[in-house]
C-alpha cells in the first residue's frame, strides 16, 4: 500500500501560506540539492520533489533537517556527511541481523 506523498495540494501550498520564508528557504536548498545529486539523471525531466514517493521525500527532508540543525559555525553539511558515513554501518547491521535470523526470502516469503 502506497502512502500519499507530500504533494502541492495536500501539503506544500498550505505550508507555504503559513511559513513562506521557511518554505522558500527549503525550495532554494532543494534546488541546490538536485544539482548536487544529479536529480535529472536519476529521474525523468520535470519530476519535482513533491512528485516522488513519501519515503524518498522523508530521506531528503531528513538530510535538510540535519544540515539545518547541525549548522553550528556553518558546518551543517559536514555534520550531515559524518552522520551519513555512519549510516552505512547501521544499514550493514540491519542486514547482518536479518542474515542471522534466517528470515525466509523469495516470492512466497
């Protein structure tokens, strides 16, 4: 079951009305983010942030939040990069635990 994403109609338009400067800040950040990650090479042309699934939005907003709130002395991006590097170890642990538990795989799992 897909969960509805945060699209213009159900979220962003209202958020912008209530917090225009904050949303404008995010819009500028997301434009920079898209260039950094090669958004148009990942998605077909014209795909906007508010078009992608909630799970993708969640991860991107998490990065925005980490950079914003860990921005002591202008080092938010570096703080995010350190956290992201550690995240690889966390994901590794998840798969290690799954392997140990012998969780069934395959089409009928």
